[in-house]
């Protein structure tokens, strides 16, 4: 491979390697060695093995921090989706890793450059090479950048929490109390009744809301309580319910 090709790949990765041999090895598919037995670099399989482990760690860490309320089962499902062959192959295609690979003529002729398992394996091997040469922080940055589209997709897929859920989290975090909702008025005919609800924390009213149903009034009360918290924070007031 020409040196300028390695320079270009480093630019795409976002790192300058101390040991370019590591990066070059990450691009060697076994089929190339079968046809070129005297080639000075081994196949990328050992780097692929390491990269798989590092990738799993970085993705698990990201999910753990980004989604603090998700249970273990859902975190596992997300991690599996992010590190599966098809996902990694898409990331490799965006980097155009295929054009940098050492492939045997037969493998290349049969479309190996576009084969997902080869693309994904090369991506994992590059991750392993970055980890050895640059350390975990640079590797983490590379993975986050390479999988940015998929990570953003997960965030968009997350349902937005309603006000009651958000205020309950705030109340439990700030005061170790669970909010209680109390209906203080229900006016109007049955077909057009209006409810007024207060939300209390530790017996103290934190917000009041109105709505056509108890549920919508509770949401409105929680919304007002959250707004009060934001106002208190901006004004530097004690965060009382």
C-alpha cells in the first residue's frame, strides 16, 4: 500500500499513528496472505479480536451513561444492535475501508470488498490498532464519531418522558420524596368537566394544574412544579418544593 493511502486513512480516523505497521496489519485479510505467503504482515484477525472487545466496552459505557434509566435487558439489546456485523459494515463503508484493504484477487473478484463480514472485521481490527497505538480515549472518540449516526438514532428512538415522570425523578433525587397528586376541584357537567390538581412533595404544594381529565391536570401540575424548580435555580433560591 502506498504511504499516502495510510496518510489519508489516518486523516479519516482522526489520529496519527506512532506505529504505522499496526494500521497496515489491520487492513490485511487472510485471503491476501494465501496468495502472497511472503507478505511481511500477518492477517488482521488478532487485532479484530481485540477491537471487538474494546468496541463492546466503549459502546456499553456510552449506553450506560446516555440512558441512565434503561434496564439491563434493553441496554443489552441496544449494544447488540450497535456492534452487529451489519452496523459495523455500514460504519466501515462510510470510512471507505474497503478501498484500503489487502484482499486476495479471488476474494476481490467475488465482491469481497463489499462483503459485510469483511468490512465489519476490518473495522474491528482498526479499532484494535487504534487502541494499542493511541490508547482508550482516542479509540473512544473514533468509535463515537464512526457510529454517530447509529447513536443519534438510538437517542431519537427514546420516548420523551412526560412531566410527571420527570418531576418524580427530580423530587426523588432532590428530596428523597415521591410526589402525591390531589384533586382539589372538579367543575362543570360530566361531558365537559374541568379538574384542578395539586402536586405535593412531603405535604407541601409544589405545583397546580388544570385539565379536562385528572391525568391532564396532573401533567399540568407537574409542569408548573418543574418550571418553579428552573426559576429557583436561575435565581439562586433554595430548591424547595
